[in-house]
C-alpha cells in the first residue's frame, strides 16, 4: 500500500463528507432511565433510513459489520460508488491486482456507510475489519489506522477476538485508535482481552449463546447469554476498579428480544438491533422497570440430568485459575511485542482451553453450520466460547465473500 494510494482511497471514502451532524429526535423515558444506570444504548444497523425511524435522543452510538454492510450493498444502492471508486483507483499510478482492488473498494464502502451515519447522528460508529485480516497483526493495524484516519473521534475499529486480534488491538489502542474487540462470548475471553489489549470495548454475543443451547437441544436456551454477559460485566468492572489504566467497557451484543434491554440494564453498552428496538419502543415496559441487573445471576434450564459443566457452558461465565495464570504470564511481557503464537502458547502452557489450532478441514466443517455450530461434533475438543468465536468469524467471512462478489460483479 503506497502512501499515494492510501491518500486516494481516503479521499474517495470521504467524498461529500460534511462532518458530524445531529438529529432532532424524541426522548424515551425508559431509555433515559437506562442511561441513568450507566448503560449506553446503541443501534445495531448500517441502514440509514431504519436508524432515522427508530432514533431516540438517548442512543449514543451505532454499529456496523460485514453482514450489515453487505445488506446495504446487495440492494444496489452503492453500485455507482463502486463504479466511480474503481475507475479512480484504476487511473492511479498504483497497479492494483484484482483482489487488492476489491479490498480497497470494500474499505471505501465501509467508510461511506459509516460516514453517512456519523453525518446524520453525530455519534461514534463501529466499523469492522475485513475477515481475511483476522489472523494478520500488521495488516489489521494498518487498516485500523486507515479507518481511524478517515474519521477520528467517531470511528471505532472492530477487531475480531483472535490471538492476532488481541495483539493488533493492543497496538492500535497504544496509538490512540479506539478498538471494539468483537466476537467475544465469555467472561474469560474478555477478562484476558481487557488485561492484554485494553480495548475501549469488548463483547458478549448473548443471543447466539441462547440459540446454540436451544438448537443443540441442551435446554431451552433462556438466560445462557444473559448469565454470561452479566458475569463478564462484573469482571470488567472489577478490572477497571483495580487497574485504573484499564478502561474497557462491556457490550451486550446480539440481543434478540426487547425484554433483554431490561434484563441487562446496567451493562456498559447494549447494541440493539432494529427489530428489538421496535419491540422495545412500542412495548409496555416502564421507566420504573429499569433497575440495575449487574449483580443478578440468572438461572438456566437444561435438559434433565445435564449440568452446565457437562454441557460445557460453565466456561461462558467462569474465569478459572488457568485463565488468570495465562493473563499473568502474558502480562510479564511487553504487550506491544506479543505475537499470536505467544498468546496461543501461554494458553496451552496453562491448559486454559482457549485458541484451539483449527485446521482448514475443521474450519470447513464449522462453516457449513453457519453461526450456530453442532456441538456434538466438538464436545471434548474445543471449548464453547472458542468454538463460537470461530463460527462467528467464519459466518462474517461468508457475508464478506458475498459483498466482495457483488463488488466484482459491478467492477467487471
């Protein structure tokens, strides 16, 4: 990537950008009560019209990802931008290979979608790295810097929770680039992330956890994600209180029901999809129902005779001694010099059960099942949180492939 090409891409990405804006919107008493408890509600959409319709004064951010941007791109609404960007990039002195061209156009599209949101609402927006960078530290840092340069102060860089992601997040944060370390599913993953990478945000994708338990007939799935989220929230809160240099906040992500807004009140951030926001805003919840749930430990219902440990669920909400020892081991090194292999080996040395070395055949088997893996295939081999992170990453990669293919079809 030459400086000239990067400058041109940034210029195309920000073309027509008039700066952060603001929007007149009504207030919602229930969301206001949520904010008083310390929760920042964000809308989980890249669709501008949808966001406008649902926006309330209390919303404090938006989040996009490869799936959401792909939904916008597949409508054809950005085809002219694709054509124009392609023409200008091809006319530059830099000779881009086809795949490099697609990557650059994808970068521009992600920026355009996010900039329209910032321009309309004037709040931070999460933008996600291309999934092909998930295991590449230097490339993740490069693109993280580039996104930040397009809209500093408003773009949060979504980096996936992989060994390379931990390392890239630490380096970006040290440079002042805010990171949303995404695709987390457990308290222990986020405990390690907060200590090693110190990102602005970590996540628990709670809706997928409920779904994986129900879809695999381990129980009804209720409260599994909520239990993991609240446990992770308590851990990140303790870390902030005991280590002032760490300011990492927890996001309750992948919400699936309006009731979860109330059930997770007090968690630092909630990313609320449009369908859930619609249900919440038209529902009968009152402001008085908003009470902090941070100390709540929800009960889960599993099939008769099955314990959480036997089902492999306890890793979602327990931060065991092996994870804590792994963190202390890695903290003895310079976090900015850690490599993905350092992170993996430390986990292996302490038998922490994180960062399984997936083979291509294993990834292919996971990819066939989408976001929700078939647990019987992996029981005793891969921890549930580790498996869910890899499943989520491969699912995003499939959506990114669809987006990339759309770009290819337009550029010819």
